[in-house]
């Protein structure tokens, strides 16, 4: 089946909440838009060393060999042979004895009247294309996974730095409260509350450090390593990827390798149906052979013999085996058609979800910037008032908590924004094109 686009489900004419103006297209090296040389090196290493990519590449080689194997019956089969044997009498009146030498050359060819062999080859070549698209899907998944895990590790490190800074501030305030308690200007309750806040921030810091180590382990696994990968970057706040041109929804049919894979699998199933249908029809086979034999090597070709034959074989009774095979191929085609359509629906959903995420996060970041600014101002005022005795420790503790939460939330929103861009790059196919597919394996 050359074209399956007409079997695709209906797609919207435009994306909702797609950015407008000053947009860039999706490049095959899309991760470079984040502007990190460290990430560039990690992605290159993942493409080179990932075991998932290596396994997918090996499956492509297997499929290519299967395609060549499926195309072999379209050409004649030629066999040559020589033999040498010795015969002698063990008893009785047998008169044969001595050495015997022989040589033969035979050829056979099945006339592909109904296209069964051509359909089998087409199915195998479509399966090979599906395997190549699957390799590209795996590669895109790995590169997006590395970028997302790297961003997670960097953001956790930045959040840990914020937690460390807030812990130091809380410890300084603890010293101040302790001094005020000793001077009789504060109560033991104030001291216990501040000590509790310090312990809470110590616990939060330990959790963030644990999560960062886990993210580094995830990066290592994607790179094919059984150990953590050290991450040097310390902040995600300065990363500013450019807005992407999402294009038209219909373009997903040629921009995503998983959609191309589902389409190739459907084409292979269509060819399998044709092959199973023609298996119900008669087969015509032509054979030819040339042979000779003698009891002396130098007379081996003195008396050659040849045979030519044509045979017609048609199924008469096979207990429904061939008909069942045809029905099974049809059912497989129906399954893969549903899979193809669902893949397109999922692809469109992933793009739209990413666009919703980016639009929502951008709106949150704008509001959160004001929240952070006011939290910083409130803590400065609360500290001044507390030192002057004009404010209670409870107010100071609350302003500390609000500022820490605002700083941490700022990093989390930036991480969500950056990971949303990674998800959108992946959903749009990561700059993939079917034109990069290698030439079809020759028969």
C-alpha cells in the first residue's frame, strides 16, 4: 500500500494556544537551543552509547536481512554439486564395484503469476522501514529523556542551593532568637519554633540532594552507564529556548517517526494480506538440471544428461489452513489500522498538551515573579521589625516560609517551562524527516 494518509483520522485545522510571531522551526539538533555545551555533550554521548539505540539499530539490520531474504524467491535458484563414492561387493553375486564420480547443475524458478512473492517482498521491505522508523523513535526518546533528566538534575541542584541559603539564614535567625531569649526579650517558645524551622529546612535540603542524585543516575542510565553522571550546571533560570513554530496539525503525518512506523507496519500488513490471498491460487514451477557421471574422473563429462520440467501445484484440501492464514492477515491489518489511527491521535494530543502546558506555565511565571518580589521585601521588613521588637517571631517565621516557597516555586516553574519545551520538541518529531531514511535493501 503506497499511501495510507487517506486512512488517517480527522485533525484540527490549527493548534490551540500556539505561539505567534518570531518563531523557529524544529531542528534535528533541537537541544542546542537550550544553550548548554554540557547538554550537547551528553546528548551526543547518548546517541553513541545508549544500549536502547544500539538494540534498535540491530533490529534495523535484522529487518534489512529479512527483506533481502524475502526478495530471493523472485530470482532463479541455482545449485551445483559433485560427488565421489566407492561401491564394492560384500557378498552374493553383485557385480558392481569400484569408484564412481558425478557432477550436477540444477536450477528452479517459480513463476510469480499472482504476485505472491512480490507481496512477500513488499511486506518485508515495509517491515524494514517500520524498524528504521522505530530506531529513530527510540533515538528521539533517548535524546529527549537525556535533556529532561539533565534539566531535572540542574533544577534540583539549584533548589538545593536555595534550600542551603535559606538554611543559613534560618540558622542566623536562630542565633538571634537564642540571644534574645538569653536577654529575656524572647520566650523559649520562640526558640523552639525557630529550631523547628531549621530542622525542617535541613530535612528539605536532604530530600532535594537525594532527588538530584537520582536524576544523575537516570542520566547515566540513558547514556548506557551503570553509575551517576556528574552535572556541572547549577541553574536553569538563565535558559531561554526560543518559541517554536508548531506548524499545522496535518504535518504530523510526515514529521513524527512513530507515525511513519505505524504507517509502514500497516503497509506491511496490507502486503501480507495480498500474499495470503495469492497463496490460495496455483503455483507454476520451472526446473532444469544437467548431470553426468562415470567411474573415471577424466570421463566425468563424456555422457551428460539434462532434464527440463514444468509443474503446476494447486491446493485442493488443507483443512482450511490457507483460508485461516488469509483471515488472520486481514485481522492483523485491521489491528494495525486502528494502531495507526491511535498513533496519530496520540501525536496530536501530545503536541496540544505541550502547548497548553507552555501557555499555562508562562502565565504562572509572570504572576510568580511579583509573588517572589513581594516575599523578598516582606522578609526584609519583618527582620527589621523583629530586631526592633515591633513584630512577633511568628510573623518572621511565616515570612521566611513564604520567601523560601516562592524561590523554590520559581525554579520549579522554570523547570516545568523548559521540560515543556523539550516535550514540544519531541511531540513535533524533533526535526525528523523520512528523507533521511537509508536506501531500501536490495534483493
